[in-house]
């Protein structure tokens, strides 16, 4: 397989994760028995990490001109990713996140939004074989990238936020639209409690003949819809310890498998199987490392 030059554009965050017995509610306190794990993460970095060294990964983002910004750049370079498209904000600090996860694998997240809001970079898009984009980008930047992207260059969009603000006409420039259940509900204003409802929501997002909609439904699997295919994939049962990052792992593995085979359903099935395995492992970093190790064996 030819090595692909891939652009991953979106937010980058310095993350501190804590594990507790129970998540706190209002006016409650939970004590963590483990020291916070500091790492650099984001939905695009998690997904990109699933492609290993098979391709050239370029990260387009923005960090602060601060200690955390330098920490981000150092860690991203150590992953083997290209950082020439990561700018430094002159006015905002690096984005930060605090994640608290209980023994059932449920998580609470608090995010400090900073430098990512200043990302107005649009690289020369003629140089890339695939564009993986996230709505953690400022929407103006996202729209510009989609409009300037060569039509022949395929793209995937992840929609973790800004669902209510997103101009859905931008999807006409996207080949793969991905969202989880709650994201799809916000995008389409439809309830998704059944597989049929998931297909209805997917149909609501489908805009052109080359496009595929993939909606993940947590433990219930995922649906795939395009002009030729309507497929429901059921997830295997798993004892969940931590589902943080499972969606990113799914999308990264889907892209990796698709670039190898060009088979959408088979790629989604492989990604779903491994993403299901990932929820058995505590911590996003450990999940990514373990899944990548097992895939190589």
C-alpha cells in the first residue's frame, strides 16, 4: 500500500485524567487514588495514533505560547507526527482538560478553551491525499478548508461539538460524515433510540452520491448509509471499564482499514471490533497503546 500524506486538523488539548470510585454530583467530593496522568490529547490525535507509521501524519492546530504549548509540540513530535502546521497563539493559553472517570468507565470532563479558537491556518491542500477534520476547529477555518480542498481529495469530518452552529451545507464537500448518537441527535433534531431511527438520522445528513454517513451507537454498534449501502453492525458484548476515546479509536481504525482496502463496511466492522475492545482498558493512552500492539501481533 502506498504511504498516504494525511492532514488531521482540529483542537489539541493538555489533559489531566483522574480515576475515582464514584463520580461526584453537585456539592460532592470524590477522591482519586491515583496521581493525575498528564498527556497531550485531542480527538484528532487519538484518531491519528491508530494509523501508526503506515502514513505521514500532519497535525494542523494551535497552541499557546506557554509551557503547555511546548509540552504539546514535544509530545506530538515524539509520536512521529509532523508539526509544521501547528501555530502558536499570541493571546490565548493552550487548551486544557480535566477528566474524571469512575470504575464503571463513565467520565466527566471540564475543558478550558484557549488557543484553539485562534486556529486560522489553511495549509496548501494540494499536498494531501486525505483530510481528517474536526469541528473543534473554528468553523470559519473548517469551511475554508472544505471549500479549498481539491474535489478529488477525500475527507472525513468528526462532529464532537458545535452541532447547533454547524452549517450543514458544508457536508456537501465531505466524503465520510461521522457522529455518535448524541451528536447525531443534535445535528438532525431527531431522537435515536432504535436502529431504524439511526438510519433516519443518517438519511437526513446524506447530501451526495459519493458520501457515506457512519453513526456510532455506543454499545449498540453503528449504522452505515450511502446511496448503495444500508448496513447495521452490532457490537460485541464487553465489560466496560473506560469508554473515553472509543469513538476516536473507531474513526482512526476505520480510516486506516479503509485506506488499505477501500471497503467501507469491512473497515467499519474491524474498527468496531477493536473499539469495543478498547472500552475494557482504563485510560485513553493505554487503550491506544494496547490496541495498536495487539493489531500488530
